[in-house]
């Protein structure tokens, strides 16, 4: 044992002495011609070496400023094939003592390597075959590249030079007759790792990465088409490279993934197989199975010109139970099933069944231009609540966070909606064509049921303001009057019957606020088979006229055979420019205001009792004759009245001023003249665009006639008679000062 130790120490001392002798007596630069000649002959390229020094640990020749030039075919680039700041050449020690350089390995620190593909499709590293004689042949146990820069220029494809930095490569078995093996690693920020291993013929190996981000792929490797992709990726893959083709099979996981406006809070797991035609620059995703949560996507795709700034992408797939979170929405889209086809800038979903909020949609959807989507769609929605949809938008897309996402969307389509909720107004069985115009949603034409009636026309919703603005231009037939008024105004359980008419109105949708508060526009209404809940109007007229013949009628409501009204609405206050009611034996006409928010009324009415009802009331022997009531030549009682209070609790008082005016001028209407106006109710309501101005009726605010209206093309004689009476009274009011009551 002791002898062995002594022998080992002696050998070590000899080696150290030899190494010291090398440092003292051997000039390492004497090896420069040999190394340059060997590399030039092997590589068929000009090789230039800088200063050479001996390095003991580990033992090697250290060469500075190494340059390996290009062949004439590629010399036009102006860059060397390889430029190395420091090259360590590991050689056998004993032959080196005899000044015989036998190289075992190379280590290149911070090299810059230029890979160029000619227009003919030939790479610069394979442009010439190496010489085969023993003098210039090179056998290496290992070749290492540390922190290298690799630049790739494809002249055949015409793509710009692409640079990959901070690359470590290790190769073994060069020139040994055995299969070359290699390992390549990318130095990435933080804890990210990327490693490729391979070797053999054909070249095959594995790929492993973790903590890799889309930013790493863009910055380090110049990967195109990821400008709108973020996330942290990990995975493994197996690959085979043969000639100009490659195949890969692997598994990948993604965390905090965001792509194309979609974000995934859950881990995304994908298993895939892919192939590539490197010569044609075509990548094929042969199979993709992606899962997130309980949802899944199966897909195939082709990417042409994958290394260009604008690769061409086309594919298809199927979504099942997928939760698709969009940056613009608080809650994700939940897609039960859909067949998918897509390109770079478009996507199409067929057989779509999805849920957003409490709404379920079945149909199809096509989208172009993901940054500013243009949609084409057809679908059936079980329900659609506009306020709910507004609330689902991400707060970051509001006034403080930039424009609403809806402002970027255009498109058109057709929808069938079971229930369309516009605040307190609910439409059912809606059928409509839809236009989306950067925050404005237009339903035109729209046909729907509204509280048992039929609504036809146009509806627009402007979602750009904080409170959406709804515009309705439509005609309505036979809707439940109480349900409609109760939903849109504070008028509840007062007006009953079948309501129709035309509407040209707008209002704002504010949470918890009645539509009536912001209601503005024009309406023309008619009511059939109606009833006014509250004090009986005929009894109130009997009180004014001081007769008791009609007191037998019940006091809880008033039956209305027909009603017609033309109103201008501003801020929830309706100004009746025309108001006419048929009470079955009596007719009423008037003007005034009705507040749809607090129900306050201010009306000036003119009631005409028919002959039969006049006789029941006592005829010309009633106590109020010539003071609160008048008799016309047809033997009918005419009663002017003022109405104040609320719709639920109206207060009727005599209109003595009107009585005096009518006595002086002998202007007394009849049931026939007022009934002629009511006769217009028999026809079908016209659409708002074709609606005519309201006919004159008793005026408000001290006048028996409203503001002048455009004359209608056709007026019946009875209507003209009423207009003549009211016009004459209006002229008298202007001449005579108002007398105190």
C-alpha cells in the first residue's frame, strides 16, 4: 500500500513537472499554424486564430479572437461563419510534450454563429464536403458552445435575419464514426428552462421546458403570431428530424393563459402531434386534445409560412363543455357544444349551444377581425336581459377604463328571443333582424308579443352611455293596458282593457328606476273594452250638473267602450293634445297633462250626454242647467269639467269659465261630433313613420284648442264641426280678458 502511494505521488509529480516545463519552455503560439491548417482543411473555410496560451485547469490551449470565414458562395453577408471570443482546445498531454497536437474537444465561449440558406436552398454549413484525408480529418470527443448567439438568414424564403441569443450546446462523437449526440439549452430570464436533446440518424430526441412565457418565445426566439398571447408554459415532447421534415408528439400545460381576448384561470392541458415541411415552411397540427376544467377542445390546423411576420393559419375542431373567459366579460362564456373552424382573422361556430349569464343561445356565429369583431349570426335565445348584459361587461371597459368592448363590434344577424327584458318592459316571442354598430344594437324589423298584444316596428338600444338609451318606433295591437302601464309607469291598477296605438319614444334604462321618468316622444293610443278604476266618471258629472238620475251606476269604476288619445311626452309628463272617450251613452273630449311618474293629472274635459242618458238625468230640468251644464239643440247635456288630483283619486269640478264662453257664443258640441273622432279607433294603428298629426281637440292651459297641427288629408264633417267650435272659442279668448271666478 505504501509503495502504491509513493508510485502515485511520483507520477503526479512528473506530470506537474511536465506541465510546468510546457509553460516554461513551450510557446503555445507554435501550434497556431497546425490548428489553423487542421481547421481550414476540415472546414474548407479560412480560419484565423488570435493569441494562444496554455491553460492548466482544465488543461487546454486557450485561443482568443477566433474567426472562421464563409465560403465564397456566402461571403457577401460580410459576417464570418463563426466568430469566437475565447476558444479552449483540449489536447492530449503526452503528445503535446512532443509538440504533437492531438485535439480531444473544443469549447467556444460567446460565439456568434451565422447560419445562411442560399436562394438555391443550400445551407452554409453544408455547402462543401470536408476533405477525407487523415491530415485534415478532425475527430472530437466533445464540442461545447457556451452563451452563444445563433443568427439565421433564409434567402430562399426572403425572410429577415433572425437572432437567437444565450444558447448553450454540447455535441459528442464528431468524426468518431458513431452517431453524434447533442444537448442544447436556452438561457432564459428567471426560472424558465428550455432544453433539447437528440442524436442518431435520422436525428431524433426530446424537448423539455418549464416556466416558459410567450414573451420569452417572442424575444429569445423571434416566434411570430404571439403578439396577443400570454401565459406560463411547461411540457415535454419527442421529435424526429429527417431531411426537410420533422414530427413531434408531446404534452404541454399552460398557466395564466391569455389569447385573443380570452383568459383561462384554470390550468390548460394539451396533448398534440404535429409535423412540419421545413422546405415549404408548413406546420401541421395533426391532432390537438386540449382540456381546461371539465371542458375540452379537439382540433386540427395548418400553419403556412410559419416563420414569416404573417403566417397563414387554418383549422377546425370541436368544443365540448368549454368555459371560455373573455377579457371583456366578468363571467366566461360556457359553451356546451360547437363545431369550430378558424383562420388567422376569422372563426366560425356551427351547432353552437352556449350560456352567458342567465341566457342560453343556440345557433351559429361567424366572426371576422378579432381586434374589431365583425359578426354574422343566427340564433335562438331563451331570454335576454339588456341590463344584465350591461352588468356582465368588465368594469375596466367602462368610462374610466376605456371604451366599452361593444364599441368595437359590428355585425348583423337574426334572433328569436323567448323573453327580451328592457328594464321593466318585457317582450316575449321576439323575432327580429339585428344590426350591431359599435355599441348601438338595432332590432329592425321586430315582431313580438307584449302583454298579450302584438308589437311590430323598430327598437334600438344605445349601450355607449352609462345608462343605455332605448328608442322604440312601433305599432301595438290589443295589449293588456294595466300590465303595460304598470311595467313602464307608476300607473298601476287604474286603466284596464285592450290597448293599441303607435309609439315613437325613447327612454333610459336605469337600475331600479321606472321607464316613465326618462320617457320622451309621441304616442297615439286607443283603448277598447276598457275600464277606469276609481270614482265613476258619470257620477262625478252628475254631481257637477246637480242631477241624480245617473247615481245608480256603481262608483268603483267607469266602463270605457272606446278611447283615443294623442300625447307628447317629455320627462315622464304626457301632454294630451287629443283625448276622447266613449262611455256608452256619453262621450268625453279634452286636453291636459298626465304625470306618468306620480299620476298627477290636470285635464280640461267636455262631456256630452246622449239623449237617452240626458232624459235619465232629468233633461232640461236639472238643477245645474245654465250654470254648470248646457243643453245643445239635439237635446243633449253638455258638461264642461276640470279634473285634478291623481289618476287613482281624480277630483272633478265644474268649468264655469267654459260654460260662460259657450253660452255667449252658442257653441255646443254633440255626441255625434265627438263620436266621429272616436270612430277613427276602428282601423288598424299605423306605424309611427306614417302616423298623422293629432286632430284638434279641446285645449289646455286656458284654451279650448291645442297648438296648431298639420291638417289631415281627409276630415269628416263632424270633426270639422268640432274644430270650428273650438277655433271660434279660441279667438274669443284672445279678445276678451279672463273674468275672475
